[in-house]
C-alpha cells in the first residue's frame, strides 16, 4: 500500500489556506509521519500537489518542496487543477507546470503530472463534488470558502 500525502504547499502559511487541517497537522509533522511510514514499510510516499495558477506554482515553491523531499523515498504527483463551478482558481499554465517539474527533477525528485481524464464531461477530480447536493459532509468540505476543492 502506498501512502499519499495531500501536501499542495511546501510551507504552513500557504498550506493553512489550502488545506485547513494543516492547522492541526502542519507540514513538518505530516512529513515526519510519512518518512516513518517509508522507513517502516520500504515503500515510497506519494506527495499529491494540485498546481494552482499563481497560488502554489512559483519556482521558489518548487525549490522549497524539493528541499523538503530531498533524499527521501518519495514521488511527487502534480495535479493540474480541474475547472470547477464556483471556484475561482485555475490550473497552472503548461509552461509553469513544466518549470515546476524541471526544478524538482534537477534536485533528484521524481515527479509526474497526472492525466486529466474526465475534464471534458465535468467528471474529473473535484468536478463531481461541485455538483453534489448541498448539505453533504465529508472530506474536503471544511474549506473556509465552502468550496472543499484544494484539500484533495
């Protein structure tokens, strides 16, 4: 079994706004637990990172992420943000996506960009939840703006 950590930001300040549970389990604490898992199981940790245009896709954030992951048994799964009704965020431009990957790989961090299947029929990750009936609770519904999108 592979452990997937929804990180989405390399620092607590940004991650607090993207993943509200970060206030309870900050980046360092989450990664310490992830590294213990990797050492115990011998399996790599998957770092999930949704690329959001001009929010978390800057070169310095890629460098900060690489600093956190360097020398660890890990893989970064970069996720292009899917267009979702009611959410103003957008996916990063392809050139910024490629630069993010390049900077990680320069530091020896394996990284891939997730394929965005289902986007054309509004059935990709996060899109179905946007059309769910109101009043539902569950993972990702605790966003301050009520969107429940980026923490996945």
